[in-house]
C-alpha cells in the first residue's frame, strides 16, 4: 500500500457513516456518504497534502477508482486528470 493510498483510505475511514463499510468497489453514495461528508473528506485530504476537487469524488466514486486516479496524477507529476479512458470517467452532464 502506497502512502497516497493510506492517506485516502484513512480519510474515508474516519468519515464513514456509522455502521457502514466502504470496500474498494462500493460507490461512496451507496455506502452512505453524502456530499457534505465528501466535502469533509476532501478537506481532510487537502490537510494531508492531497489536492482534490469535489468533482473528483463524483467522477471517481469508489476507493479503487479514486486511488488509481490520484496515483496516476502523482506519477505524471500533475494535479490534473490523467486517465487514458476519459469517457469512462465522464459525469452525466459532460456527454
């Protein structure tokens, strides 16, 4: 597990709704996360040195996809989205 992955997992675990488990492939919203909780997670990550936009939480709505994107950005040395398959990560209103 990389340091980035550990930070992301810790931020989500600390904000998980009571009685809910978030697996790698569980959608944040299906696990009970609301946009308010995701904003708190985002603030926690920002405080840990990881800059993510709120839209990233919607575009990459599982731990697996979010971690993959953040690690790809880190490897590319950019804060911008770098996924090769951007169509898979489009939001409904971006079609």
